[in-house]
């Protein structure tokens, strides 16, 4: 389980330029709990495609790299703080965001038992040519499923939704909250209506804001310069709007315009 933050900034101000230094520090303070590595992906104004950084160390122990990532000019970016699910190895290869084919992907949830998802893809029930290995985590398999659907659907948002529908059919109680970044689009998935809070046994006083009652809730905010930000709980979201349950928001990197729509049922 993890924390997610995504921004689209048409002026190219980047994360710190949109969220502010205080907001960045607030987000990265969550690494005290989500301490199994961190990562980022971004689109620079130069149009050089998706760039990324991943580390196996807690984000709050790497202030120089953290500052470099958040202060660099970017028209879009996503950040991920990892709290590894039980049984998942803690190494940089398992850190998010995963990057392939000009896409960056980060997931917040736990899909278990992961064998059913691996079997579905290995058996060819979902067509595509992405290669699999037995050591892939649940989150990486989720990303591979999105990539496979992209061979069938040209629209990235449609491919993401189809992946969510496929997994939801097998795992109705899993959190499938995620973000996908392309040079043109930032997509955020809020699909966790029936997921149990993984921190439900913790005392509320021990947790950051929002982690007890709304761990899987996601929020968005339009910025004054035409951008959009999306975040999981943990930072000050008093002026943000909750994303509707079981929805996908698609944000145009060039304009900052966001379109929110409901995820179709598994039988659509």
C-alpha cells in the first residue's frame, strides 16, 4: 500500500511550483510510514518523453534527490511512496512507478492472491505480447495488463478502464487505485469501494491525517494556472474535492483539462 500524488501543470512549473514547498514536505513526511522506497516520473517542457527516478530508500532520507525531482520544471508528474504489501520484496525493481513503452504507472493497493492474476495472463485469456515472470508483484502485473489492453484499445483511458474491469471481476475487494502518466495524459483511478483499510488495526493517534477513516480516498484540485492535482489522503486536502467512488479522471497534459467518468461494471 502506498501514497500517490499527480500534477498536471500546463505552464511547466512542476510539483513544487503547483503544490508549494510546504505541501511537498507534507507529502514526503508520509515516508515515515510508507518507507519501503519511493519514485517519481515526469514530463519535462522540452518534450523528451517520460523520465523517472526510483529509490529503495525512504524518501525522507534523500532530501537532495527529493528536492531535485519536485523543483525541476515539468508539465506533468507523479510521485509514489511505497509501503510494501505483505510477501512483496523490498527492492528498487519492485518500486513504482514502473516505466515501459513511454508509460509510467503507480498503484496503491494489494491484489491477493496474486497467482490468479498471473495465471489469467499467462494462459492468454488477455491477449498481448508483454512478457511475464513469476516474480512480478501484483502492481507490476496490473501495469502489464494495462499494456496488453493498449494493444486492443487506442484510447489510454479505455485501456486502463478495461484493465480495472478485468481485475475487479477476479478481485472485487481489492484496491485498484492507480496513476498512469503518458506524454499527453495523466490518468488517476479511484477504484477501492470495497477495499479494507490495511491500517485498521492501528491506533488513530499513530497515523497521519486521513489514514484511519479514508485511507483509499482520492482527491483532486484545480490550480489557479489551469492545472490539476490528484492525491491520496495524508496531506491537507481541506480545499480539495473528493474523487467520486469507482471513477477515472483523465487530465490533458497540454491544457490541464480534467474529465471524470464512472467505471463501468464488470459485465459492461
